[in-house]
């Protein structure tokens, strides 16, 4: 099976050198699959989507499920994202969504997006997960004066069209409740929204899943799927599982070649994060950084950042195009400049962590939930960097689909349903992305 990036980003056997790994010492040390087994359903990928799909299949439908994970539980984006519970999971404007799908489907899509955010909060409460929840909303920050009008219109549309609780803050108002800086010209807030420690969250879900007797095998990379009559043989290096149904829940870490119908439809994009050392109260006050709510700005190639409970600043943006450890280090140095350009009073503050992961984009620019035609293979992917609210909810929806084998029973907006188009000349996907980044960089420099 082929991967798009350098092999450094696919070291399934190694934990990610992240702030989350350093502050979350829980490990499950689950077995590797070393024999041949049978089950009703095999789920591939033990992140938010796979775990919640498996839990719902066990709890609601009493099915026998085996979950296979190439690394350790949550090894992919589920344990290394920025911990932003935000919405919607798209890289397309709501105006374009309305144009393509119509007003009613767009309304339903936003309703589903809000459900996703609320479902994440429910899981934290129902599964009793201590994952350092902070903030009471999400902020979208105008990074330039001419973007304030845009967020004002967005706030009005969110409220009027989709019933979303929004507020607008001028630069002066946000200086008092949010932070100051060179790229702060007012903000909008929307609810629901908050931030979490993503590794503690995924571990809490896994702990609950194990209490429900879900069989999870770690360090078990699926390398082949054979179809024999009406069942599948899911093969790994040292074992296999015979099953009637398969759920592919690998998102940006999907291994090309595993399911022919899914090949060439996902564009994995690297997203990088840096985290500062702990800041003193006096240092925090230099930019009056009050809020613990997650913040994303209005750049086309957006910056996202937040204050962590121990007064560090987490800062993320688009990653590199290569995926090697060296390119990760190079990118972190560039990101440090971005951070210090916005917050010049922190020019002497050191960076203690840098890491990256893969988000999944597609030509649809929205998530995809569905079933491969004439097969009992199901998929959920394409969260476009908004997986904390979307992936657990997608897992729940997938469980209904897997049980009924019929998407007509799925009460979700059709914007979610079905596979995206294949990329033309898929080997050029990163080249296409480079061109898009170049285009958006120009737009950001011109502030349009």
C-alpha cells in the first residue's frame, strides 16, 4: 500500500512527541492480533469515529465487534489535534453550500453539526471523562480591519438562518475579554463550543469501550481485505478476522490500496502545532490573554490557537508538504515567527513542543458518510480539521448504517452522504494542494 508523505509521519509503532503525550500517562498496552478470529463487524481505526461506532454497535445492537488499530489507541488525529470542539466541518462557505444543496439541506447540515458538538459534550459527561474542558464558546477573530464586516455578516446569518447563539465584539471589547495583538480587529463568538485535551478524551472513550467488552487490538495494521463469498477476510501481518461487515474509520491516515473504491478520494493534509512553555501571569497580561475558549482567525490559511489550563499557548496552522521529521522541525520555526508576529510582547518566550498530524480533505469539502456500493464496507471521513465535534457523531451515525445496511434510514443531511469524487491524476494531489496554498497565501497577503 502506498502513502503520500514521507515514512516519518507513518511510524505507527511510535507515540507522538506532543504536549498531550507528556501530560497524559495512561496507556492500555493492548494485545496485537496474532491469530485468526471471527466477528460480526470489523472496525479499522481506534480514533473517535471507530471507537464510537463500535460502542454504539455493541450497546444498541448487541453485535460482536473487533477493532483493529495500526498504532496505539487514538494514535492518529484523535490524540494529536488542537482539542477544538468547533463547527461546521467544511472548507466551503455556507453560501456555496446553499447554492449546491439548497437552503433546507444546508440548514439540516448545520443542525447536524451542532448535534455533533453537543454529542461530544454528552460523551464527556456520560462516560465520566476528565479531559480538561475549557471555554464556553468558539471565537472567530478578524485578523484585519476589513474582515470585521465579514464576521458580522456571518454572525447574523448563523443566528437568523441556523439558530446559532452568536455575539459580536469590537476590537476594544475583545481586548478586554479575549486578548490584544497585532492581528486582532474584533471577533464573533458562537455556541456550542469548547476545548479539550484530545488524548484524555480518546483514552476516556477507549476505557468505556473496554468496559463494554469491546475487543481492541493495537499495533495491528490491516494490509489486505479479501472477499470470500458473502464475507471478508481482514488480514494483518500476524493474524486475520473473518467478518460480514467492515467499517473504515482511518480518516487522513487511510492507507491507499486497502479498499479500491475509496482510493484517490482523500487528500491528507499536514497540520502542525506548537506549544509554548508555561507563561507567568505577568507574561499573560502583556497581551491581556483572558479567554480559555478556542480561537480561529479569518485567514484563508487560518491560524488556530488557545490558552491551555497551565498558561501555555497552543498555536496551529497548515503544516509542511513533505512529512519528514526535519520538515516538521523547519515548519515549527516558521510557526514560532507567526505566533510572535501576532503577539510581539512574547518575543522571548520559548517553544517546548511541536508535532503534526493528518487531516482529511476531499473534493466535496464536507465530510463523507456511507456504504460502498454492492459491498458491506462502510466509511466515515473528511472532517476538514473539525473532528472533535464531527468524528464521534459520525461514528454513531455509522453504527445505524452498519446495522440497517441502508442509508435511507440515516437521518442526516445529504451533504454528508456518499463518496467524494476521485482526484484526477491522484499522484499529483500534493501538487494541487501546493497550488491552492499559493493562491490562498496571495489572498491572505492582500487581505481578501
